[in-house]
C-alpha cells in the first residue's frame, strides 16, 4: 500500500514536471490494476490526458479495472474512434460489465462504435438475467475439434489464441457446436504431436447453463478447483466460459449480500462510499420499521404484567439484559447455521442433528450464564434480594436454551421453504425471542417474587 | 446434486453386486472431488476397499479432497508402502494440510515414509505461522533461467512440468535462486522459438513473503486477477507459489471468521457438524458472559429511574422496542462499515466521510421511524396517551441517530487501534447502545410525562 503511494507520487511528479515521455513509459509498464487506481485519484482533465498516453492494449486493460465513475467519464470524453479501439481490445464480458452500469447515452456511444456481430452478442449478454452464468461468461475461448492432432491443435491455439481470455483450457465441440470434451493445454504440452484430441480429452464434462445462478457456479468452482467452466445453452451448445478470476468477485458479492441480509439491510451491489445517503436510508428503513412494529408484541407482554411490575418495579431493570442475552445467544446459533448452509456444510437433511446439537449447546451455555448471573447479581446488584436474583438467573438460563433453538430452527425453516436463510439472523431472531423471553421471565418472577 | 446421488447409487450397486472390475473403472474415471464425497458416505471397511481400487494418481488426488476424518482413517489402515506411494504423488501443500490436522501417530507414519529431502521441506512448512503465505504455498512450480530460449524453456517445461501444480505461470530465477521475472506459458506459446526468456519475462514482479498473512495474499489476488503468486523469503529467494484455487478457500475461511466475530463467537476453522457440543458451547459462553455482564449498566440506568417507572409503569413496556431498534440500527451501520473495510472499499482515511454519512442516514431513518412509531402507538397502543406516545417516538428518533453514529464509530476506532473491526458488530454495538438509549428515553419521558 505504501509502495503504491510512492509510485503515485512519482507519477504525479512526472506529470507536474511535464516529462510526458517518461510518464508514458512508466504508465505503460505498471500493473493495469495500479494504473486504474491511480486514475481514480486524478482530476477529470488529467485522467483524460493520462489515458491518452496508454497504448491500445494497456488502455483496454486499465479501462476494465476502473470504477464505473471513471469509466463513464472516460467514455464520455474520448472520440468515437478511441471508443472503437477500446471496445475492440476489451474482452466481451468486461464490455458488458461496463454497459450494465452505464447511462443510456454512453451505452449508445459504445454500441454505435461496435461492429454488427459484436453488437448482437452484447445485446444477447445484456439480456441474461443479472447474476446468472450467462451474464458472467466470456465468449473468448479456444475451440478444438475431436479429430485434430495435438500438433494441429497447438497451431490452432497459436493462430486464434491471442485474443482469448484463457488458452489454458480448450473446449472440443462437434458440428452442431455441442460441447463434447475438454482438454487442458497442459495435456497438449505433455502429449506427442500426433496424438488425437479425442483420445486426450475428458468427455465427462461438467458444465453450467446460461440461466444458472452465479452462486451455484461459484460452488462448483469451489468443489472442483476449476480454472474455467463451460457454459451451454439448453440444447447443450457451448456459448461461453467462466474463468476463476471472475468467481472470486462473485464469492465476495454473494457474501456481502448474505451479511447485509443478516444485518436486516436490503442487499445492494454498490460500494458504501458511492451510495447516496437517501438510498442507504431507504435500504435500512424497510427492515427497521418491520422489526419495530413486530416489537409491539413485547410491549403487549410487558403491559400484561403491569401489576407485577407495579409491585416490584425493580424487575423492569433486567428486561434489557434478558432480551439482549437471548438475542445474542440466538444470533450465534443462527449465524453458524446460515454460514454452514451457504458453504454447503449443512443441508436440510441435517435438521434434526442441528436442532439436537443446539439444544445441548443451549443447555451448557444457559447453565453457565445462569450461574454467572446469579453470582454477579449477588455481588453487584445488592439491592435486589435472593428471589429476584434467582428469577433473573433461571430466566436467563431458560431464555438461552430457547434462543439457541429458535436461532437454529428459523434458518432451517427458511431453507425448507426455499427462502434465503440469511434473512433469519440476529435482528429477526432477537425480535422473535424478545416476546417469548419476557413471558418466561415474568412467569418465573410471578412464582418467586409475588 | 441429484445427479451425484444417482452416481453414488450406481457405485453402491456395483459394490453390492461384486462387479469390482466395473467399479474400479467407474471410480477412476469420476471427478476426484466426487469420489472423495462418495467415500465419506461409506463404512470404514468399504472405504478402505474402494480406496485400494484407485490408481496411484487418482488415490493421491482423491485423498487430498477428503475430509480429515476420512483421511485419518485411510492413513491409519493402509500399509507403509501405500502411504509412501500417496505421499509421493501428492502435492506438498496438500500433504502439509493433512499433517497439520492429523494426530501425532499418523504424522509419524507419514514422515517415516517420506524421503529425507521431502521430510525437511515438510517440517519447514509445518513451522510457518498458521494462515501465512508460507503455509499456503506449494513448491511444485516451473523454474526457468533468463538466458534460455523459448524452445529450451518449452523443453524444460515438458521435461519437469508433469509433477508441478501449475505450468501456466513460470518463474525466472538467478544463480542465487532470487526471483527476477515471471513469464506466463501463454507468452511462450505465442513467441518464436529463438526468443530469449529475458526479453519476454515481466521483471516487475509482485510477490509476497512467507510470513505475510493470507488475507493480504487474497486481497492481492482479488486486485490483480492473478492465477498464481510467487512467495519469497526475506532475501528475495523464490521458495514457493500460491495458486488461485487455494485462495478461494482462504476467502471463504476469512469471511466465516469475520461472520463469527460479528456474531460474538470465538472464531473456529472447524465445520459445525464436526465440532463437539462442548467446544461450540465454550466458543459462545465467553462473549455471552462478557456482554451479559456489560448489560449490568442498563440495569443501573433503569433502576436509577425507579420513581419515574413507579409513577408510569407503562413506560417499561417500551424498553425492548427502543433498545431493540437501537441495536438493529447500529448493526446495520457497523455491518456495512466492517464489510466495506474487509473488501478494502473503506479505509481509516474515510472516517470523517463515513461518520458524516451515517449521521445523515441516521437522521432520515430516525425521522421515519419516529413518525411510523407515533402513528403506530396512536392506533395500536391506545391505552398510552399522547405524551407517552410522543416520548417513545422522540426517543426512537434520537436513539436511531445515535446508534448509527456509534455503529460506524466503533469499527473505525477498532481499525485505528489495529484491532479487528469485525468484533464491533451487532452484539457489542447493541450492548453499548442499550444504556445510552435508556438514558435518552427516560430523560425525554421525565420532561413530558412527569
């Protein structure tokens, strides 16, 4: 990180001193990701100037690493001819990523500078459902025929491979463009020149459909440690491939979505700092109000026990600690189950095992917390007396057991109903637990205190 | 998933019918990851039997995909000779992964069946700190010299490449084994036979140190879309490489750790279903008790307002809804900040921007929730009266603003103090917010209700 700042400083100095020859040289020899980062720090004018110092290849590379604001500014400012040259060099999936976010006038500017064939493809890509395999894939891959020799295949790779996103996995198709095999470049390298592809290829190919969800695709990558995965249409025709570097982004995106749901937020793909205040507020108000209104139930429970509270108002002092601990205990359980499900470690078939485990964990935690609380109240809350201490401690123990059980049941229930288990996390669990916890607390207190 | 069950059924049938020739054929042509999954469903006896049907290569592959229980059972049951053959075939990083988890007697059994050179390496690997680049890397990579021609390099790859984890990125070292360049196989394929490596290689190499944390390594992969990354010692000597498929696991592991911390759990690498109840309970009791004891503060606040509550016991009915909403509002803010920090989207330099944004979001959310609550209480909680409704609604609004501010401040504070921001999530935020929320609530109520 600090090294990066030094590089940026150096580039800024070159820019300031007008040594553009050197600046051009440095920019074109840096990592494209770093140059893109540098551009984000520049003023709009300097961005454009520096961008024009990049070679054609480098410009396309750097462009695909930029954030959408910078991309839009660049496309807005450059000539049609320059747009054409970037689009020519860029991989189709990167172009589509940009177009998905871009405003209509820029989309037009790009499409008008794209040849008819590529334009058709782009439009097709823009029509794949968001977060589907189709929207992730690239069409720049190496196609081979099963009858080729290794020597021919290598020639084909040398001849057609330069503009492919990967040449390390090659795909074998038949006359109907149906995917019939996969052969890693590695196999070709170690094979004799006159071997036939058909004998070398793996014909038991795992592929995904254009409409498959990206989460499934990511899970397949995790399980098999793929470098790339072919994407077919419903007829089994090969239409694209997905490479592992795009999957890394998908995994982050899916996890962020889960975390947001778990924190009672409407999920969003946008970076925090770039999301307007009003959008952030809207994404939060929905669940906050739902949960607040559901909280009315606990008000009713408390008001039901009006006379108990009037007789021993000190009991109200332990409401937050009991509901709070219940919420925490429930969150712990639900988080473990939700994450286990997301990683494929826990399935609905494990439901009974999970519930039985959580009940036992709950009993251990409940007993420990009850005892700790009893000791704590005896020594710290000295004005409460034995029976109140006992009521709070017993409630604490019972509430923890109950919260653990609810905490694991709700995600399982969601999964069974084909809902996203991530919804059933801390905030929702707390709200559900609150009312029940209060009933337990007041019932126990009624017995001991009144 | 269903397809998989069909495959398993088929394999079981072959096993039951005693058609071992066919079973052997099927097992050896399946994906190693699937065979490993199948083994986990078998009884110990059948596992061993089926394992012995695998070819040497396949056995090593399948072994590295197995869970640790199955691995241990296999190593425990097979002969020394078989152990030797698996260890020979396995990549060093997979062997080390197994040894890190295995009980001492199995570690001995493996080490005694490893040649001296490999044993030294394994011991060295076992000494790298857990979760460091050193513990992740593999030593099976292709080394080239800068003076080689492309033809020579290709020969070297063909000759030495078969047992390398990847041949797609080759590393150029000097006489002192110092890393001086990287050249993708792709570049070699497209180059002329008599080109010299020195002219083709990228000499501006990004590398990591053996002691670097895996999270930094993962971030580097994300930023640059690498396939592999070289690892050097402090002298700049190349000691290993990390490939992208291992990074996918690291990303999952790091996220799980964050989520566990965010749910007030002690983080653990073990799968939920395989963790004993007592360990699960221990990982939860620590934070549950800390938070419960901290909750004493809110008890003190409430008991401070004894006389107010005695005068208007109905006020206690809204304690959970106010503290709950505060907790939820705070969790939302902290989750967004923690995640943004983990993804590198938010740094400490953005602190002021973040706080100012959260205050504005808080005001919007607070105003909305205050109004919704006022309407709700007027129509649902009809026995409370205007002044109590107003007290609760105003408190709600103020508490939301405050919680948002605390929710974003605490992770920033943690980051500044070089602590893990993930700790500062829902449970901790709720506990902090509770006491302050209650002070606000009762102060407002004092003014309007008494």
